């Protein structure tokens, strides 16, 4: 309290933060075990710290309490995806989209699962639908463009890849430098 900072190593600090958050969420649940919002908050905390199985347990309880809660289905999809259970992730994301068919971020996550399952056509279809649903969200539009570009490049559809990388750049996407590098690489490869 004398103005000096406590020097806690990063991993120890992260563990301390996780434990404090975990304690508070669990204390809230003791007061109201059917509090869906508290369960979702606890699960998101667990997801953030890579405790996917624990998060899944909390989300399964939340699902029984609120089966039409989109956030529960989405977070179950993320947990399954993170644990490599891709088919299950697809099921969860598709259920979330049945509840809200125009949720562009969930549709983008579904496309990621399809891509990891080597279902590129399904991934492209979902990304194109997400693009239509993303509206004026430039960050999401840029993310979608980059993901489409990567798929097109992998499929050797270089003109489409360049177009999508350029769209990412034009939208001010966070990976603009990488997109420029990929465009340069494509042009250099085609010149050979």
C-alpha cells in the first residue's frame, strides 16, 4: 500500500485471478443454484482459463435450466471445438443457429468447425451466410474475408483468395500485414 507494485509472476497471477473468479461465481451459485447467468459466467471463466471439461459441466446444467439460451449452446460449441470434438461442436452451433439463424458470429464459429473437419464447401457456405448477416460489423466482415481467403488459397483458387485478402485489408482487418504477405506469396508463386 506504499505505492510499490507487487511482483507476481504472470502464471501465478493468472492462477490467482482464476481462483478468485471461480470462488465468486461458485458463491453466487450457492445462493441461487438455478441462476443461469451465473452458470454462464462461471463457464465462460472456465473456458477463458482452458478448463473446457469443467465449463462443459456447468453449461450442461445451464442447458437443463434454459434450453433456449443461445449463449449456452454457443459456449458448448466452443468447449467441444476446443477439446477437438468437432462433430459435437457442429451440433451445438447448429442448435444455437436454430434459435437465432442470423447470428453471424456463431455461424463463423460453425464454419471453423466445418473447416477443421475438411468440409470446405460447408465452411464457405456458412461464411457467405455470415457475411450477409454481419451487416456493418467491419471487424467481423474482415474476419470472414480472411477465413474465406485462406480456404480459397488452400483450394488453389488464387484469384478468389486475393480478392478476399484484399477485402480484409480494405476493411482494416487485424491481419492486414499477413493478408498482404499472402497476396505477395500468391503472385510470386504464380510467376514461377
